[in-house]
């Protein structure tokens, strides 16, 4: 008999949703699926629907951005597993930018049991890949999302032999919050030119603002303007 699970996944990417539901349903009975993004209602609003699912073995959070409340973390028999599109060095937000800024040779993705704090629980699986010097945070993040698909395969295979897999690694630091990431993105006119260029290269994104320059009480955002031919 298949073990029962609940799946939370991304509302923004159809491919990730389709891949996760197809793969997980091969070995698990998916009782309910939610597609979420940062604009979606909180998980509290789904509580009655979740509890109606009855006894559940696992909850999988495959790239949805929501923080799980305590009652949901304690709901499944064996735990909630999150798939984080960054390596163990970069819990929280901004992992791709920090890795590019530090000019790391490799980047990765991480599967871990969830606690009531972001990216804190026991790491049970991870994958790494080469980080090219020509990456930007958008392309590196997209590569990480693709690698999460392979990580999901690894994790499901792991669960066939261990209902509660052991920890294989630890997080390098506490999770970076969105506020902390914004503060890191914000520079002043006194910031050395080399530092500004380095941070721009590591953080500029076609769909999100930043990095920023703060002048007195005014904050100016970098704009990626097209080259004039």
C-alpha cells in the first residue's frame, strides 16, 4: 500500500508542478496538492482542508515559498520535507546572489526536514553542480530549480529504504531573511567602485529591483538598461 502525502508546490512554474506530481504519485498516494507563491493566502487558510486528509505520512514542500506553522510540521507521521534551491551554505533568501558574489566554484540544492524556522531542519539529501563565471543570479537560480527535480528523485528513492533518513550535513549559518538580503543589496556613495560592480554583477535580475544605492533618505535602484546599437 502506498504511503500518503500532501504536496505543496510552485504556482509560478507549470513544469515543476507537473514533474513533482507525476514523480511523487508513482510511489505515494497524494491526498491533496496546493500550488502557491508569495501572493497566495497563508497556509492557515487551508487548515481545515489539510486536516480532512486524515492520517498522512509525509508533507512535501517542493519549491513553494510558504513558511509552515507548527501544527502542519507536526501533522505528518514522518515529517515535512522541503526542497531548497540553494546549497547548505545559503539558507534563506538570496542564495544565488551570495554564491556569485563569493565566486564559488560550485552551487547546489538541498532537501531537509522542516522545523518552525526557515531552512533549519536536518539535511537528508543534496546535489551540487558547477557554477560558471558567466552566470547571473537569474540563470543560476533557474539551474537550481532544474537540479531540484533530480534532488526530488534522489529523496524519493531514499525514502523507499528509510522512512526517516538520517542527517548528512548541517547548515553553515542561520537563514538570511528578506530584510537582511535587502540591507545587503543596499550600498552608499562611499562604497568602493569595485564593490559596487561586484555586487551589481552578482545581484542584478531582469524581473526584480536592486541592487540599491542609498543617498541620505533616498534609495535608488539599479536598472538593467539594454545596450544601444
